[in-house]
């Protein structure tokens, strides 16, 4: 018996440890900000703090991240040497409060590479030996909330930017080494010219690597300490009951709300819903283990609450399908969109998002149909076929006739 237990323990160790080893391999410096600016990679690249204050982290735990005032705060790393750099990865968790000319993380010893925010967009940039900066910038604007940002440079290959675990931008780079300044220091929250690009907001979990992290590694980094939701939902109008799939994919936002009055919003996350299995993967960082309502939000649908509170636990995944049964929605507030297979959708037609589908929604749909409005992502295009016409009017009219509205606890 003892042998079996020992064998099982070894098996468990073998299966858990490789995961951890992956995201630690090639680590040059790691600042988890556990109450100080120490490098916990074992390489003694400790940071010197100039004015940044300890603050709460992504999980709301005090003194586990640093706040930078956007004027003169920074953390200086005097000797952050990445030897023989041909592959570099920079990572940080950030909560920006300002969106222009911010330097999140500046690697400046033996080269210049940076995570920055400029013109409302986060980017990773690198200066190569031809003195040219190469910049991979997120196409989407950044907002005032937590993000996981990863920049990966592979010499002669690519510069990639990952936001919240997803590859958002990739550019190709010439086969040149990184520009090598002498005597530059590295900084968290600014650049080597102090005060030139001070960051305003929170920074945490800073990591630098002497290797190019894979998508798999980056998914793991993004997942540390999060809880996940695999949610399936169908926006009524988008469903094609002949093809048994959506006309097009679209973004669904998920809100996590307290299970008791006043049902405060604890966290939210957006993802694209797959057009054939109707599911999206959501990560939540700010949700303590417990029971919560899950709310599906779409740009022109009725917000739909889960039938009951659902258990959410850190480092685990919950699966929730609004699509399989009408009773998955609070007060059965959905509509059947297919008989074969049986599927349910959230009501389409709340154009002004006030919680009711009525004449105030029908009028703009009707107006856009009269003027033959076409294009991507039009709010009045209820079935997502890029044209506003009678089909959209009839979806809205039917739901308005039935006085469809948000039903919630
Ligand atoms: Ca931390
Ligand atoms: Ca069907
Ligand atoms: Ca409305
Ligand atoms: Ca349409």
C-alpha cells in the first residue's frame, strides 16, 4: 500500500512540476512585488524603488503590487543583463490610469526593448542595431482595468504582442541584433531618461526572459491565479436554424455579480463567441471563491442572468451553457431558436440597452431598414448579416409585441 501511495505521489509531482518549470525556464528576473522590489528569480536583479507605493493587486490583496504616480516614481534595475540576447520576453500585469507616453517596463542593459502605452494603445517595441525602433501595437484601445501584457522578440523573425493571453499583433523584424547602449539601466514604470515616460497606475508580476515564450507558456502566465468560465450563449437573431450555427461570431461580455442584494458587479470579461459551438473562454481575476450570478451581455440583446448563482473557484473552470435549456436563464427569460437540435438564445432587439424591447428600439431598426443601412457591427443589424432590413425589423417587432424585458433577482 505504501508503495502505491508513494508511486502515486511521484506521479502527481511529475505531472504538476513540468508546468511550473516551463514558465520559470529562461527567467532572468521576476518581481512578484510581495511587499518589496526583490527579484525572486534567484538572479539577484533586485530593484531600487524611487517613490512607488505598495498597493492592492489584481485579486484585491493589499501590498502585493506597486502604484506609480505618473510623475517621478520608478523602480530602477541597475544590472539586468540578458546575456547573448537573441530571444527576449517581457511580461507585466498592468492597471493603467493614463494612456499616452507611458513606459511600463524598459529593458535597457545590453539593448533597448520596452512595453509602452502610446495614443491609447499598448505596444511592445525594440531598437535594433540599425537604430530603428520596431513596434507591435495592439489594434484595440486600452482601458482602465487589469491587463496581462507580453512582448516577445525573436531575432530575425518576429516581434509579438500578447494581451490577456491572446496574440494581438505580430510584425516581422530584420535579422539584426538588439541595439547595445552602454551603461543604460532598466526601469519599471519609466525609461532611462527619468521622467520622460512615467507610467501612471499599477504594475505587478514583472518578468523578463532570455527566451521566446510560446503561446502555451503565455496562456499559463495569463491563467495564474484566475478562475475561468467557459460560457455558451446564442444571440437570438444571429442564429441560423438551417445551418445550426451563427451567421457570424460576435462579442459577448460576461458580468460576475454578487448572489445577494445589491448584486454588485465583481468582475467582467469579454470574448468572441464561437459561431459553431457558441462558447467563449473568460478569465476572472477579481472574484473571491464563492457563489455568483453570471450575466451574458450582447450589444443588442436583453441582459440574461443565470437561473441561480454558480460556484466560482480560483484556478478552476466552470462550464455554463445558456443554450441547452430555457431553465438555464433566470425566470426562463430566453427564446427557443431551434427545434433540431433544441437550442435557446438570448432575446435580440434591445438597441438602446435600457432593459426593455419596445417602440424606442423598433424605431431605429425601422429607420435603418428604410435607408438600407449596411456595414459591419451595426447595432440595428439584429441577425448580423451586415444589412438592416425587414428580417431585423420583424425580430424586434415580435419581441416588442411580447413586452420582452430583463428579468433579474
Ligand atoms: Ca504581486
Ligand atoms: Ca436546426
Ligand atoms: Ca430598449
Ligand atoms: Ca440584418
